[in-house]
């Protein structure tokens, strides 16, 4: 998994009825786009995440299409 600043990190809900959590990558702390990432959630909360198999990266260029 590789991300860049400005990409979205989507953590999919694991159980029925649980919504996806979408955050914005504000800092890539690993080398060459690898985790961990500092992310910001819509409420302003920030966290450092090393995404697991329930996550995906939505790249900025994909959002422009």
C-alpha cells in the first residue's frame, strides 16, 4: 500500500451497519509512500495509522476523473 499527502485512507466497516471511516493523509511517515501515515478525520482528529487489510487508499488523481 502506497499513499501520498492529500490521498484518502478509507477504513471499511467490519460488521453490518458500521460505516466506512474516511480520513485524509496529511503526512507519509514511511519511505517511498509506505505506512505509517498521519491522517486527519473530518472532525479534525489526527492519528498515526498503519493500515490493515480492511483499508484502501484513494489517490488524488483517481478523484479528479
